[in-house]
C-alpha cells in the first residue's frame, strides 16, 4: 500500500497495491499491521458502516464530541469528495480542512482521525461509502457543523445545489460548535 500524508499530516490517503490481469484484479483493502505502521500507533476498529447516496448528496460535517471516532473511509461504487476538518483546539492545523476524491476506480482510502469532523459530497450518479470506525456510534454525542460555513471555506466541487438532511442543513457554525481541546 502507498500512504500519503495530506496537508494536515494526521490525515492519510491510502492507496492499495492492485494486482490486475486479464481475469480481473485483487488487492488487500485492509491490513492491520501495515495500517498501524503507517499511522504510527495502534488502532482498533469496532464498527463498519456502509451508506449509499444519490448524486449531489452532501453528508456532514459530522463528529462525536465524546467517544470520538477515527474513520477509515473508502468508496466501492461511484465517487465522492471526502473532507476532514480538524476540530482539535490544541492542533497546529485547528480549523483547517483537507479533501480528496475517493472512488471505486482509484480505490483510495482516507484516514480521518479522532477529533475531526467528516463529510462527503457524491460526485457520481450514486456512491457507496464504507468506513471502519474506532468507536461505536453514540447518537447522544453526535454533533454537526454547517457544511458551508464561511470560516471553514471548504471548496466543495458543487455541480448543483447539494441534497442535505434536515440536520445537515441546520448545522451550527464552526464558531458556535462544541469542539475538542
């Protein structure tokens, strides 16, 4: 696997080594030992999630203020613009974001560490997103930040107005959000 530290060094882009021939292809989508070597620490996943969304759906920016989740995100059908926002006040990259296109075609994954908000925009006619999480979903601790907050200035590659859930369309501003120390 090929690992790239993004402009926020705690966020990783992971591309597998694909073995392809006339019969098809094979690749290792996850290897605990190699992932931890790339991460530089131990990580344990307790939950896998799978979502399917139509084109122009924007999900996020979501996080859990307690029981924060690290997420290893990949796309198995279609493509998305995947975003991580650093919500750790003590971080030198606090308030900064990074985005990557993840697709079934490029097979890339993005590691979104604990202490980050996560969101994605579906670029293809539909997309299926899978992600491993380091802690369990805890709805009482789930928070959301406005996807279009000018303080974050995320450059979403919008081709049309996004389709949002009620919660995502009413997310508080970054300045008003509950954040990490």
